[in-house]
């Protein structure tokens, strides 16, 4: 099996980081739900679309994508150094949990008759926190090795 250095050479000239062997294209999966959350206060019926969103692993995302170098992205993932992989996977875990729980909470607010102001604030907080985690994941993809801790996430959520 080819190692990290071999894959560093193979990803040259692609949208996969030669430093981490990760690709930012994966974050498009999360951009979709954040865009839906931004529309939700004006179109509460979009909650059904939000509820269809499901977490998707890095490899599954690329296997299902039209990304030009998708097979290389899938193969390279097994060679991502743990200094990047561990904080990346933790950040993605936090992001998935945040979105799933947040959409459930907003769904309950809508069902309970939440007004536009409450719904707008809930959607803004969830989208802003998801974006902060996506920014963290992007930084890891580009060479940082720091995940956010739960206290930072709670602070963004106003807890």
C-alpha cells in the first residue's frame, strides 16, 4: 500500500491538500444545510428539506460526488496523518451532532408555533455555529491541527 509521501505527490495539482491529504469539497455537504437554515425563517416549510439532510462520511461524500479527483480523495483519506485526521474527525462529529440536534429543535419550535423572531434567532445561531465548525474543519484541511472544544461551541450557542 502506498504511503503518505506517495499520496502527497499524487495530489499535486488537485484540490486535495498535499499537506493533509484532505479536500475542502467535503464541506459542500454542510454548506447545503447551512443555506437551507438561512432560508428557513422566511420559508418554515423548508424544515422538511432540512430534516432530509443526514450526516455523510468523508469517503461516502466523495464516492457520491462529481468531484474530479473523487477516487484519489477516497484513497488518500486512509493516509491522512493522525495529527490532522483526529481533530478533523472530531470537528465533523461535532458538526453532525450540532446540525441533527439543531434541526430537531427547530422542527419542535415550528410545531410549537414559534414566531418569526424566535425561529429567525434559532436558525441564525445554528447556522453561525455550524459555520464556525466548518471554518475549523477548513483550517484543519489546510494544515491546522486544532478542533474546537465543547466550551467554545456552547459559547457560540449561547449556553
